C-alpha cells in the first residue's frame, strides 16, 4: 500500500490523501488550497471519497470534477444533501454517488468501500477500503474528522462497528495533538457563561463559525440554555444569510437527526424565535443593519466571508450610531478568511478579542482509545501541524506498540504488510505520582541542600517500580515540552556520549538524585515519566 499526503494541515494546505490499494488509486478528500497540488500524484485516481461537508476537506472538489468528470465521487447521502442545500460557491457542486452507513459496497472488482459514522458533523464518515486480492488482502481505514462524543445533531464515532476490522493502515486525524479537553458539557457551560457576561454588559459579540456544524450547534445551545432563556434580558441572536440558508437545510433534513432534536421540533422551530427571548432571527437587509446596535446581541457570521461581505458590518461598527462594546469571539478551531489584522485600523483598536476553549475533534485520550481498540499495523497521523503530530507520535503508548508515521505533504509513504506482532494484552497500568514543584525563590527559604533551580519532589514509592532502576541509571535526565506537559526521560550512558549541540534546543539535560530527603521524597520527574 502506498500513501501520499497532498495536504495534511487544515490551517496551511487543506486535507487530501492519495492512496494506492489493491492496484487501485483512491483520493481521500480533495481539500486543496491549490489544485496544482494534484500534480504530485503518480496517476489520476480511480475514485474519490468526500468524508464530510467541511470546506478544508472538499475545497478543490469542483475544480477536480471539471478536470476529471468521469471519475466517481463517493459520500454519504446526508453529506451530499447538506452540501447541496447550503452550496453558495461559484462552481457547481459535483454529483456524488451516495452510500448508506454500515454497508459494504464493491466499487471496483475486489475493492469494497464502507462508511461508518464518524461524529463531528452530520453525515461525516469513517471510510474503510478493503482489497480482497487473494495474495495480499489489505484494509485501510480513514477517519476524516471524527469525535467519540455525540452532539445535538449527530451521534459520536461508531467504534463498536469498527472494532472487528483491525486495519493494516489507520489514517487518523490528530488535530488537537496531545491536548486533553474537559467533558463537552463543561466547555459548553464556560462558553455560555462567557457570552452571557458580555451581553449583560450591553455588548455585541461577533461569532464567526463554519457554514455547517458548529453554527447550528451553538445556535441551538444558546436558544435553549437556561442561562439565556431565564435571564429576563432582551438578547438577540442574529444569523447572517449564508448560515441562514444552512439552517434552513438542517430543518429540511430533520428526520436525519437524533430523536431528541426531532421531538423538540414538534413543539417549536428548530432555530428561529421571534416571540420569546433570546430571539433568533436572520439578519435584516444591509440597509437596515442599524437594528444590531439597538440591544445586546450575538452576530453569527460565516467564517469564510470575504472582505466585501464584511464591509457593511465594518461600516456599522465605525458609524456614529454605534455605542456598544464590540467583542470578537474566536474559537480555536475556526479561522477567519479575513483575519482581524486586515480589518480597518480603527476597528482593530475598537474590538476586544475573546478566546474560549472549544473543540469538535477527538483529544489525545479519545485518539488513544480509538487506536488501542482498532490495533492497526501502521498508524498514520495527519490533520495537524508537524509539531502537534510529532508530540502525538512520540507518546510511549503509541510509538512502542505501532508503526507510527507523520509524513509531510508530497512524501511517498510505502506501507508494506507489516510483520509486527502487537501485544494483545492490556496497556501498562497508568500509575501516577503526585509531587510538589519548588521554584528557585522558594527553594532558598527551605532547609536542606537545595540548589538554585526548579525542583520537583516525588514520593519515594516511585523507586519501587522495576522500571526505575533503568530510568535513573546514569542520574541524568532530559526534559522536553510535549504540548502543555513536560516529559522527563532518563538518559542512557550511550546517549550521554552525544554532544549537547546535537540535541533539540527545546530539550534540557538535568541531574536527578535518588538520595532521600528529610521529607522522604526523591528527586524525580516533571509531568509524565517515561518508564
């Protein structure tokens, strides 16, 4: 099997992968910032997969179809209907062959294609390609964007249906790197509270969101959350025309959504509300935008809007009638097509930027659960910056158990049928030790022989682990950042022979001591200990 990432960082190039399996070439998504990137592929694909309806995974699909109109494009029916109902691009949406979930379809002789629910967005699919060539059967699984957690409009990744596949290659998104996030309800509560506090101060919030997915989730959340419905305040949620059309499409596809949403829609409109507060309304015409200035409000706008689409709002925000605090809420996974630094200079000084944690992807804990459940021979990580992918690939629970790859765009990755025998037992027990950090200023006020450096005290019980002897063999350890954590690794005698200038500048060598202190603690590690 051969894999070539054409684009693997959604914030830089987009998302697209060329794979050869069983003698066939398949293009997994066509999210390319430049259609010329297709020149890197050895030959045109035999078929194309559209994993879900987000722009970073399909931006070059119309141009691709113009160039190769005879090549079939496959997606789920819900993905196609969402795109067809909200499509506002200059080029037409290409026709697609729509397949149901949980059913294997032979798309080429000896090559079957299956879609399974991926979470993240209604219609999003995990793609399973299985080649039944007798001499060398192979299976590739591509998650696209995925999430184990369910949302109001889609169920989470269907891990139970995928459990039996054990693919040869798992192409997995690593968007969040090694970051861990709290439960979704905690993120929602923090977001709702942050927005409510701004509105209570008579502010207006500009909230850029993608056309599909996040905008509808947040509209439904704010419309129904008690912090908004019971505030007693006259707040309005304004929705721009692009998102309005997408919301209308959601309402037309109501039978495709989870039962709680269908039940809710039997008694009131899914999104719009004009009788009670918070009101949810489409934005008034451009010549009536001054309505936004009359009361506290949240303006839901399309994150991919161009400068000419922003101009009426910029004019309003800089006009004499505007006297409200203006806030721009930027969620981590949403990038503006027109960044704030390109806005009018006076407006840049006026707007207050707010950031709140939010994600619609799997964090590191969920990714590890998926990987250990599927037990692939080859693990290919993508859909993130090289730094985040490197941190994820270096996790001991992954690099010690799987062939892990983080290829760069254009790199040809050969993935032979692996002979790696995976440990079928349970992962090592996650034993944790709670310690104490002493900074230099504090160390000078403490008794005992503490040098002027950051010290980490861990309980002496850590030395009873059989791995300790090897970890502390030389008494020298190496500290490095891994995401938000610090990993400390014991250095072997051979590694100490390497010149320091060959080391990563972000890594620091420090000396460890296992001599018990009066507090019966031992110098150990910061954060995670590699055993």
